[in-house]
C-alpha cells in the first residue's frame, strides 16, 4: 500500500524538524565550541527526541521513527560535546574570562 495523506503530512512535518539540528552540529564539529549552548536545553531536547522515538516504535509510526532516529544523532553529538567541554572546564574558563573582562555580570 502507498503512503496515506496522513503519512505524507507526517513526513513533511518531520523533515524540517529533523534538519534543524544539522547546522548546530556542523558548527560544533568544526569549532568544538559549545560555550553558548545550554546544557539543560540540549538535555531536554535529547530526552524529548528519545521519547518520541520510543513512542514511534511502540505505535509503529514510520515518520516518527525515521525522523527521530536521524534527529537523535546530531543532538547526541552536540550534547556529548557540551558535557565534555563542561567536564574539562573549557566552558567554565570562558565564563571566568568574560567576567574578568567585565563583559558578563
């Protein structure tokens, strides 16, 4: 059987949502800089994407499964880099520098 109109709409909705993380992932891969990224926000985005993926698998919804399977890859990379940079103090050292230069309260 072919795709239903509902499935087509699902794919059309999922495609741009899936692509939203690619520019940030590309920038993070190139620069390794995550200072301006929120650890809390990326943790929530990762959890939400993982839950949507699990939900899609449970209800056997192909657009949800495909889009969230693809989306979770760059999100995981970005979140991993943010956690790593935070753990090694790279992001914290930038905060300290900005405070020292009076560029940040």
